[in-house]
């Protein structure tokens, strides 16, 4: 059993259909109910006139009775996200090591501690998408719907999440860090399952199920998957063309124990769960 925090339904459904493209909708259970028995009856003619005429009669009669009844019970199968995800988790392999030879593997990594690294940016994006800036008066233009503009610009926005790989997992590449990175698409509602919030992922270790994509430099993969970082220009160019990190990024990287040039493992996440025992 498992407790579901996050699930990318589209990815999970497609993989589940490749494992078994059948969804159970109902079950029919047959019940056979039968009764059988044996009996014996003794016959004895009482004394009297007939007894004087005929010899004394005694006899035994045996009989058997059987009755069979068949019934069918139709059971409704309730399909939930967890039932779709279950065969995907079963198909995944608990990872013992991470390296380039695992690219394309459907993996399950237990006891991962997660940290959302762009939480403030995402909260600001949600404010823009909430409708508060729907009709903003602009001189010479009139009311402008900034919410509609933000909805277009921030369509690909995602939470960027960094996780610490547990010590029991062997990191094959000696130059890579013990960190992994994944992204969770932002939605205005129902981002997490079972009424959890994105911040709940940071409370205690969880199990990550996803596809291993390889090893990348931290700043390269983060800037590639972080749509807000692309728009706001987290990396600024110097006169000589080199890149420098903003103060906020440097502080965050220090807290995570990872540098911009460090190699990090990228996971195409399908679900985040807590396994129950």
C-alpha cells in the first residue's frame, strides 16, 4: 500500500496501458449453495388381526435428498488514481545505483528528502494568475487583462524540486553529487493529491517514481526546466560574456549543499508517494 502525494496522471496512465491495456470495471463472483442428506425409515406392522393372518413385517427404507442453488454476485470495481498507478509502481525497479547506464529506466527511489527551490517565484506566479490583475488601467491604452497575459507566459511554469539521494544508493559517477532534480508542473488547483500541498513534500522522506534521464550540470538543467528562470533572467551576462549567479541563487545553492557547476541527476517524475507498511 502507499499514500499518494503527487501523480502525473497522463504519464502514469500511458505507462499503465503499456503494462496491461485493460481496466477492470466489474467482477462477477459465483456462489454454489447445495444441501444433501441421507435418511432411513423403519416399518413395523403392529399386532392385531392383520398380524395374526400375515407374518410379522419389518422393513427399512433409505432415501437421499439433494438441492443445489447457484447465485452470482456482481462486484463494482472502483477505479482511482492509485489503481492506475499501482502497476506502474510494480513495474518500476528499486534503484541500487545511479549512473548513465540507468538512462531510460523506470526507477523507484526510496527515502528521498525533497526541497522546493523556486517556491517564492511560484507563489508570485499564482498571484498573477489569480485574477487580481484582470483589469489594470494603463494610460493611453485603457484596462489591460494582465491575468490573460500571465496565463500565456507562465503556461509552462513548474516547481523545481531538489532531492537528496539516500546513502544506500550507490552513485556510480564519482564527479556527480548525491542530489537529484525533478519538476512538478504548476496548477492553480489540485496540484497535489489527497489535499496535500507542495510544501508537504518537504516533510520527511518520500519515495520518488520516475524515469531516469541522466546527469547534467545543476545550473544547466535547472535553467532548462525552470520557465520562470528563463523569463526573469536568473543568470545575467557580464561584459566578457560569462555568467554569474544572482545573490538569491547563490544563497539557495549553499543551503542545498550544491554548486552551480556540480553534476546532478535528473528524474522525469511520475509520482511521489509514501509507502505504507
